[in-house]
C-alpha cells in the first residue's frame, strides 16, 4: 500500500466517527429530557401512601403471602415420599378468587430422572398470569399498577433435587428428602405479584401404604412432610419458616383421592403463616395423568383455588409402583 492510499483511508473515516458521536450525544440529551418527567414511584402512588422519598418505595410493601399475589410464595404441594421412576411433565391451569383478587394462571413442572427411583431434579413455576384486584387491595399491598389489572409472563421459578433415602417395605415407610432453590426470575414485585427475591427450602417426606386388592379402597396411604423455608423479604431482610403437611390418599383402580392440610410458619407474624386445605382427584391409566384440585385457605393466604392439569410420563412406569 502506498502512503497516499493509507492517508486517504484515514481521512475518509473521520466523518463516520463524528456522525456516531453526534448520534450518541443526541440520544443522551433526549434521555436527559424525558426521564425526569417519568416519576418513580408514580405520582398517584406517592399521594396515596404519603411518600416523602426518605425510604425505598418497596419498604411500603409487606413481602408475605397475605399481601402479594397467590403465586408469590405459595404453600408447596405436598411431597409424596415415593420417587418417580420416569421423566414427567405437568401443565396446569389455576383459577384463584375471593378477597378482592381474581387471578388466572398457567404453570408447568418438569421432572428429570437422574437415577431411576432414587434421584430426580425438578423445575416448576408460573408461565403466565392475569389478575385484577380491587383498588382497596391494590393500596393495601402498595402495588404500583394503577389499574389493578395486568397480564405478565414468567413468575418466580423453583429448582429442586429429590433423593430417596429408604424405599418402602413390609414394615418400613418410604423416606425422601428434597432441596429447593427459589430463583428471582420474575419482574413483577412492583405489582405485588411475585417477590423477585431468592430463597431456599429443605424438607423431608415419609409415606406408608396399606394395600388390599379385594377391598373397595384398594390402597390407603399416609404422607407427612416437615421442613424449613427461607426467603428474602426485600433488600435487607430474610424470613425463616418451618413447613409441614399431612396427607391421606385413597386409591381404587386408576382413581386416587388425596386430602391434605399444609402450611408454613414464618417469624414476622405479618401474613407469613399461611395454612391451606386441599382435595385432589387424579385419574391415571398409562402415561397420562389427569387431575383436578380444590384449595381452601384457612389462614394468611386469602385465595381459593381450583386447578386442572395433566401429567405425562415419558416412559412407562413400573407396574408395581
């Protein structure tokens, strides 16, 4: 390359350089002018809550089950002490109502079998949620969504590992433990729908079945859960809670009816001690399982729920389980 050619190349590149700088400066000026007009939190919210800017806006919120949406920190489904021997996918639709909150959501759970009948990893959470609250509930929760109505995708997701400790035999029960990680995957804490904070849980499950093939109720099974739950409330606080559940299952042929009481007990005593009753019918014959469940709130969880779902085993389940 001759010197004159190199010099010509350098000179012609300068206009492009100045053009990029001018464009960047223009964008910066526009943002500087527009951003101050977008007050946060919203002006109407500041008026309702007497906000003076001396503390974070989210400190006006109560990060517990009674003051957020139904999918924020729900009572976990009771853990059956038996461990899956197949991969499994569940999809469910939930309808929550009552107490000034109407919510519809779709959730999913994936169970991946690492070691058949011994180790399973799972992931679950809310995929889509639509809700509408009254203005009174909006303000009690300090939600920043003025209309009290919104549709969003992806709530807080959960990951878990389940390990079988003991398998049921004639005189001994099933025993299993589970570690759960709560991720901060949502972006809806401002609407008081999900905490968008991390957490974890550890729980154990014990279960024992009594089988009488010739009786009307061919299997009676008792299941108990006990554990510990910890989750972040906001930027600087953490809630610790003990968890528990007791379930009775009745099975005849391919139909199972389970009833349970479950809940957790937090330390703040500000709506963090939810207790629920659940009744669930499951029909399964082959890889597909269909179920419908009703949930009734007893304390610190102001939602009633009806759930309908389907589960699919990716490989045939062992006939004896």
